[in-house]
C-alpha cells in the first residue's frame, strides 16, 4: 500500500500461511537491511521512520521505500545477473537463517490439515501427498556449498522501478543450495551461474511447484491469479500442458 504523499510502502502481512515456519517478516527486514548496506539490487526498508515490524489488530506491517514504477520489463538474463549480485552480497550475512527444507515441512503440515485445503479436489490432494512423499525421500541429506538464499526469486518478486529491477520479499530467506533460487528462473536466467547441478535443479523446481500449489489452494478465491497459479502448478507437477 503506497502511503502517498510519503515515499513509503506499507507491506501488510495478512497471508493465509503466515504460520509457516519459513515465513518471517522480521527476518525479511534484517536481510533487506544487510543487503541495502552492501548496495545490492534490492528494495530497501524505510529509513526515515522505523521500518517495523509493527503489529496492530492482528496484522504485521513493515515499511519500505517507494519507487516510481517503470513499465520496462527486463529479460531473464538481466534478472539472473542481478540475482548473482544479491547472492554475492548475502555470502557473509551474519544472522540466523533456517534451512530451505523447513518449507517442505510447512507444506507437509498443510497437506495433513484437510480442513485448510477443503477447496482442493480429492484426486489432487492424493497426488500432492505423493509428490510430497517423493520429494521428502529424493532430496539429498546434505547439500555441499549450502549458502544464504532469497528462497523464491520468481518474476513476481522483482520490482520494476526507476532504479532498475530490484529484488523484494525476503521473508523466505533461507540457507540451501544455489539451485533452489535458480529453480525460480527460466533457462535464460542461468547464464550467470556456470556450475549448476541439473538433476538437483529439476528436483527443486518440482518442490517449488508443490509449494506454490499448496499455498495457493489454501485460499484460491482471494484473487484470480491465485486460482490460476494453483491450477497451473498442479498441471506442471503432472507433466500436463499449461496453455
């Protein structure tokens, strides 16, 4: 929410999966402040007023700098190179970060609570349960080179503004293999990352689709694009065409 005429944006944490262990708005602010201090291409927290987190009426609110929008859309290669800059700036992040597998645990809890996924068809529920079991079994026990990551740098988490593309939404910041973040990019975004484990990348792309699917089905009617994403990612997991 743009707090015009002030150059501030209020981010209101009203998510239906805010109880997820991986999600944390205070952690997001800490990571964003650190990256801002390193001149990384990220949306910076408010500086003229306390950025938060502020809590009121059951909501959590954080404050961020407002950027004038820019309609120019950059290609995946540009976003990949900017993500590499964010990764380099994050390498020495001193704060605690959860391991990325916490998100898979979150998804497992949601799948067990049929009441929260009551809009999900039974056939899809059984299928997603099987995908979750397979991922839980197939993911390696350890990940050499594990490092701090954004957690979900998909195209919707880039702000196109007058300062160029800036990464935002660091509430899923975690530690894990670089392939986790790369799973959110298209093939053209991988050019900045010469050493990619393709098998692990494919596995983590499947994990990301599972996470998106389950989170969207928690309340698919809150916005048209949410229901669309819920349907698209089930099809991706099934290997079906999405057009």
